């Protein structure tokens, strides 16, 4: 095959972004060039997300628009695995398919994904062990396949040698890592944090069902100075009855047990969680249990989604709840979430914190973060509007994003943004927003 100029678009979760970076690395290894302007491309790859119905509709519209460009179109990601697409397609994260399409000789587990600025994404596994009643991702991603610890450690070391300061471990469920091999997530974290260098790890989403039996080990390895004190633990509902219908595999008390174990060791830890409102058979009482749980745990990062029926899942045939009811519950929970987040963030005003600069103004991660709003999270949409429209954060030129040890999102204005990536500073918190803090050096 002739060497080609390839343009890529990525939507969805951090794992999807990691997959795209692996594709880019594979293409570059074969002499192809990844370009950032569609007009310069011979071929377009769109890495899709179909987590909810609205996202799928948006993906189809975007695919149709890209098809009109007249360029070769490859649809990657979750969509080709769950429905037929009128384009040359590959199934999610099957890097060998990219290698076949572009005549590359590469091995899926030995391609080191490129980094973005000082941040590197490290996918640690593919698929999951869950059987959630509503989730289409299992159909798209398949069963768990954990990548070898040695290969992941080598990749992490190569990142550090390249100057990466933040390594994000990603997968559909990081806590499931190693259930198929016997080498669990705490051992992986311990191995990577033993690498010399001034970097930090951000651990991606953990399902409470798979994190429960390794909670104590996780708390111990999180004590490392190289691990951000950030926990993404999606609860989905405050009602055990709904969790059972969802087939989540844990109870609210299990979720609380994990949370309390971390907070007792790291009181100021940043907690991120997810809720689905309007799941079939969710009563007002079930919903109020979710509201009460959120008020109690005071999570400052909450992803709230309205239930969306996905064909091919057990929940598809369950009696659906009226859209107006879902919308009202979503609005109420979002309002509670915003109040909690703003109150917690305001309590940080006046404090001095040690931070690491991870992103500059107009950074690629910022653009990606707002494209993720297609997933339908009201809080994500709110953050994107605040940052981009009002120009007070990631999307604003003349500013940087820094993270403290608990991974709080801190925006600092500076005209030296491009020179500061990866550097560490002390910052005074001067103001607060629902989704981020504002500081000054």
C-alpha cells in the first residue's frame, strides 16, 4: 500500500482515546502520517461511541458527513460491533485489523501508544467480566483480556523516558485487570510506581463488583506518592432493588465499604461516581435513594445519564419510563450534584496546594473532553460550556490546567502555558466553579 495521510476523530471514553493513540502509533511505525486537517488526508478513521441512543444518532450523522468528503472512510470503535455500517469497518481496538488494512507488521501488545503533551494513556485490558442488563459496551468490547504486566511496565517506562508526567491507566474496568491471568491491579500499580521518575498515575474507572475483594490492597498501593488520590467508582443507583435489576453485582453497602476504606486513609480524596436515572421499574422511592446517597457521599464529579434502551441488551425489553420523568429526575440529581460540587470547591478557596501542570490552553485533551459530551452526561455538557464558551479553563488560550495530588482540576492564567507542561508549582486557590478551581501562582 502507498503511504497515506490519515485523519482521525475520536469520541467516547478515555479508553477509546487510548485506542486511537495506539492506532496512530501503529500507522506511524509503518511510515504513514497522521494529519490534523481533514483536507490534507487520503483516509479518515472515526473511532465511535454508542453508549446511549443519542450518541449513536450523533455518530451516524457524523459518519454521513465524513462520507461526503469522498475520502476513504474507516469506522472504528464500538459502533461496528453492534450494527452494520455502510463503510469499511473494523471492530473495537482490534489493532491487527488496522495493520491488515494498511499493510503494517505490528503486534497489538507491543505497540507503544503515543502521548499527548505530558500525558500518556495506557490501556491495560480489553473487555470486561460484567453482565450489566443495560450495557451495550460488553457486546462491542467482549470478554476480559488483560495485557501482560511486563509489556505494560515497559510501555510505562518508555513514557517516563519520553518526559510523560501523567500516566492514565484505562480500560472498561481497571479493577477487573488480571481476573483472567491472576495478576491483579494492585500488583500492576505497584510495579509501575517502582519505575524511577517524577510522574503520577491516574487510575481509571473501577466497578465496585470487581474492586470489592481487593479493596485493602488497592488502598495500600494508592498510598504511593506517585498515585493521584482520585477514585472513579460508579454506583449507578442508590437502590439495591435497582442495582439487582441492573445486574451490577454489588449492593449499596458494598459501594459504601469501598468508599469508606479509601476515605478513612485519604480524607480529601476526589471521588467520581456515575448514576443512571430512569432505569425500568425505578420508582420515586428508588430515585430518592440515589439523591440521598449522593448527598451523603458528596462526590464532586458526578456523571448522570438518563437510561437509554439499547437493542441487544436484557433491559431493552423491560417496560420503559416516560421521558419526561427521566428528564425531571436527571435535572433534580444534576442540581444536587452541582450544589455539592460548588460547596466543596468553595471550601478550598484560600488554600495553597502543590500542583503539576498537565495541560495548556487549547490542548488536544480539552477538545476531546468536550467531544465526549456526545455521551449525554449533563454535567459534562455543563463543564464544556463553562470552559469553552466563557473561556475560563481548558479551552482558553493563556491558561494552563494543573492537578493537585487529589487530581482536582485547577485553572491558572499565564502567558507561559507552552513552556510549563510537566512543571510543578505552588498555587493559591482564589475562586471556585462547579467543575473546577481557579488559582494563581
